[in-house]
C-alpha cells in the first residue's frame, strides 16, 4: 500500500504567521493563520521589527496546531517555507523554524517563492488542491508589496514581464486608506466604501488618472495615490465613499488594461490572479466580464486563500519537490527574490 505523503508549509514573509499540512499534494489537513494586524494597526503599517518578534513568539504554537491533526507521531516528508520575497527578519524566523522542523522529522527542506505561492493558491477549492491551472497563462500578482505580470509556461516555469516602478497596488490602497483615516490594512475598507458609493447610484464627479504606461508591461501607482492626496488637500469637503470609488475605478481599470494587453501581445488565453488584492470584488467582477467576452480562462483563488497563508506555500513546495526530485534545494532567504523557473 502506498504511504501518504505530507508537506508542512511555513509562511512568515510579512505580517501573517502561518503553518499548513497538505496530504498527498491535494488535501489540506490544516491551514492555521495568525494575523498580526492588531500589533501593526496602531502604526498604520507593518513595523518590520515587531513582525519578526511576533513571528518568533507565535511560530511554535501555530505549527503545533497545524500538525496536531496528524496525531501523536506525525510523519512529515517535506517542509516548505517561503524564502522570499519579504521582510528580512521575518524570513529568517521562518527559515530557522523550518530547518529545525525538517531535521526533527527527517524531512526535505525546500525554499519557495512567496509570490509563486499566491499564484498556485488558485488551485484550492474547498480545502482541496483540485483545480489544475491551464498553461500557458499570464500571471497577475497583486499584493501589498508587489505588482507583477508573468508568463507561466507550466508549474515552476515562469518569466517576469513587468512589475511596478514604485508603489505596489495593495500599498496604494493602504496609503489611500491612511489618508482617509480608514485604519490598517485599508484595502478591504476602501473597497467596501467604493462599493457603497457604487450601489448608491450617485454620479461620481472625481476622476483620478489611469497610469496605463502604454507600450510597457510595467506599473506605477504612486501617481494615483498622490492625485488622491492633492484632491484631499484642495477640497475641504468631500465624500469619502466617492473618493474610494474614484480610486478603485482608476486602479481596477489600470490592472485590467495591463493584463489584457499582455494576453493580446503574447496570444495567451488564460489569466491567473494572485495576492491580497485579488480578493477585491470589483476587480474579480470586472475582469471576469472582460475575460468572458474574450473567451479567456480566468483563475482567482477563493477569497480565504488570497491573503498570506501557508497552504499555498505547502502546495508550491510539494509541486517543486515532485518535479525536481530528491536533490538538495535552495534554502537561502532572499528578501528581494525575483520569480524564476525552478532549477535548484
Ligand atoms: O498578499 P498579501 O496578503 O500580503 C502581501 O504579500 O503583501 O496582500 C495584502 C494587501 C494589503 O495591501 C491589503 O490592503 C490588500 O492586500 N487587500 C485588498 C483587499 N484585500 C486585501 N486591496 C483591495 N481590495 C481588497 N478587497
Ligand atoms: Zn503575500
């Protein structure tokens, strides 16, 4: 009888401490996520030193909870941890914890690109990794720290074709939320107020610029954020919902324009969207409509797997292990890691 194969995923790149167990590469046994939001919200942003401390305090209990479902003598075959990109101190905590666990369980230790995890999170449906992405595809990564376009030829075979020159899209959402005093992280709140305005049926009198950066696959969101700050400076009376609406429209129009340009240019008929901002309902709806019109296959992860979690790291680690075999894997952390094809 074939033995079951267990992958333990560890995620500590930013402000979520998470551990997850994946059975046979498909079945999620656990996905424990501790969010540090309460620690960082009074500073209206992530404080790297506090993030590292919180990871080191929480890691043991999060891992214990994740593996508790495997009984008193857990068997773990692979420990996959997010080795970058991310905050240097936070990554180190994950690296140390993951190495210790891999030695304890005599498991293979594998470093995984956090952003690749976001893309692969599209595979999860109701706790099972059952969707298989169809390749080639255009990957759109939209998180708090990154905004990137990739060509994916297969699992583990990626090429970066464009990224943001300045702010990431999630960062722009968070900065606008800060300007409007909406708390941290502000993306969901900005989106909620935008939706409120949208459903009010009122006419929007504000228009923010769309940074299309024509002729490139690059992004730039700092100008939209600055336009919002100038608007708030110059207008003493304004409707917060309307500002959020005008901002969200500008950002979503831009993301859709760019990703559709990429599928057209590369003649690719599938898109997968990953990262915290992929939870944005307006982006999901609008891009869904555009892809239906063009008969483009579109993948989003389920909302609960859009933000940082270790399930996506376990899945990426499992796939990497199965494809590359039992060699030694690269386990160096790299805060500025750029997506690349698997070769270690
Ligand atoms: O991927 P993620 O959880 O962490 C990073 O790897 O950065 O992304 C977090 C980002 C934050 O900037 C947050 O405000 C944004 O995702 N976000 C959203 C929404 N939900 C989360 N932005 C817009 N609309 C949302 N619904
Ligand atoms: Zn992330």
